C-alpha cells in the first residue's frame, strides 16, 4: 500500500477552506480489515463477531502505521497488551492531530469495542495441567467486544 497522508480531502478540505475532511487512513484500514475477515470466512458478515473483529483489526491496521501483516499479528496476539497499546496509540494520534477525522473514527471503534459487552464462550477457561483445554463453548461469560473480536482478527491475519 502506498503512503497516504493521514487525512485527505475532496479538494475543499478543512485545511484548504473549511470543508469536510475525508478519513482516508481509517477507510483504508477498515477496507483491509474487511478483506482479511471476508477471505478467512471466520464469522458471518454483519454478525456481532464479524463487526467486533472488523473494528479490532481496523484499529490495529490504522494504529500500527505499517502495512505489514507480521506487525498486525504481533499486536493482536493473545496477552500482547493490545488494549493498552490501543490507548497509547490513540493518545499519540490525538497529540499530533486532535481534530482529525481518522482519529474520531478510531476512537469510535475503540469505544464500541470497550463498551459493548457480549455473552460468549469463555475464552479464559480454567487451564488444565500442562496444556490449556479446548474452549468449552457451553461455558459462557460476559466480556467486552474486543475480547471476542481480537482473536478472530488475529486468526484472519494468520490465515492470509
């Protein structure tokens, strides 16, 4: 992917005359995330799982600043501190461009992932001696949507 400015405009942008800014970086990240998720076929498009994974992967792509699947895999890996990393990167982006259109969409995605709670399989079931047991799909728990979307995002990138 070629280098795109973090915000582009339609010729009458906020920086060039007060019009609306087009959040090109976010739209590109969301497009890439959708392509990975669709190709992987892990969740039905439009489902809660798909939307959570789309937001998690789009945030990862957007905030990483690199068009590299290896970087995305590292950031989405389980126990990699992803929520803290997202908060840090959003803060850094806000320091650079506090009114950016891309930042507004990224913050909205992060808010939705943090504040939407889903009743899903308990991905952190009690580990057995030596190796973790398979996920018991009947054991359900409430968790923030990012906890559901992040493993799907990771697996979609890994499968690509």
